[in-house]
C-alpha cells in the first residue's frame, strides 16, 4: 500500500472532504496538521509546489489538493496510485 500524506489545517473544509474521501475508499493516510506553523504556506510550497491546503502526497509525489484527489478518484487512478 502506498504512503499517503495529507497536509491539513483545522479550518479547511476541503481538508475534511479529502479525509472523508480517503476514509470512504479505505485508504490509510497520515494527517499532518500545519496550522500551528505560521509559515506553513512557505513550507507547503517547498514540499509540494502548492501553497493551499489540503496538499496530498502519495509515496513522495505531490498530487495536488482536493480537486485533484477527486479527479484521480473519478478516473480510478486513485485506487491504482494508492495500491
């Protein structure tokens, strides 16, 4: 199984949706809360190339945020990527 990292904040509705989608698909993930880091946007930009949350990384490869996660799920690529 692939390692899925989910960078989130407490106030992000899309983070809640991303977690819910991964849970519905039975895909384990590590949630990394960045809201206590005042420079989290800079950190995310360096780690993933994106500055919004959620940011999702699968086996070290950034896939984007919630919209990209849903797109991967709709095409069946999420299941293949996470296998």
